[in-house]
C-alpha cells in the first residue's frame, strides 16, 4: 500500500502547519534545528511527543544527489535543512511512497521541480516556472562555474547569479 507522506520544512512549524489531513507527517532533524524559536519549537516538540510527526534523516547517497543537482542548476542558497528535506522526499518517493514537500521556499520548490518531487506550497501559490541559474560577473561579463559572492576568476569582482536564458 502506497503511503502519502507530507515532509515539513521549518516554515510549516513557524506558521503552524503540522497536520496533513490524514497523511503521515515527517521532517528531518536539521529542520528541527532550524525551528528552534518561538512557537515553532513547541509545535515541533508537541508533534514529536504525540507521535504525529516522525523525524527521519535521509540516506547519505540521496543527500549527495540533491547537493549535485543544486550545484548543477545554481541553487547555492539552500541550507542543510533544505537539502535534507529534499533528499528525504527523493528517498521516500523512490521507495514507493507518495511523498510531497510542504514549504514556502522558492529555492526548495525550484529544485524539487527539477528532481520530480511534488510540493504543496504554503503562504503563497508556489513557483510559476523552474529556473536554472548561471553565475556571472557584472563588472567584466565573465560567465562560468563559480559561487555567488566569491571573486570573479577574471577581474576579482563579486560574482552574481541570474536566470539562464532558455534555449
């Protein structure tokens, strides 16, 4: 039997979305580390104590696959918690479960779309299109491999990112 599993981002705990209408609810320990302030911490604790929220960390190979995919499309601003829930969703989906992410984070939604992971956006309607980013230098025009904020290999100016042109 296929299980429907909602995987919660820290935003879900912050806004109080901790139930998924009968679907199983999981998160990662990294998300719980992020949700350590205000009522989010209490919601996470209550969910764990009552057994309505299960904490599962992804297998290392799924985490590595997600890291490579993030790098490939230029999503450099994802936290360890973000990467962990993406990897967990990928792992659970591939094991035959019907897993989906509950998040308001556009970068998570973007990478999830690239990886074929379902998303239930909260707080807004979600992304309108999937973006792949390119790294460039606004000073000298260099485009290539790099990390935003690091020095340009040609002129030393700080690198930026922008959406790649569709081909």
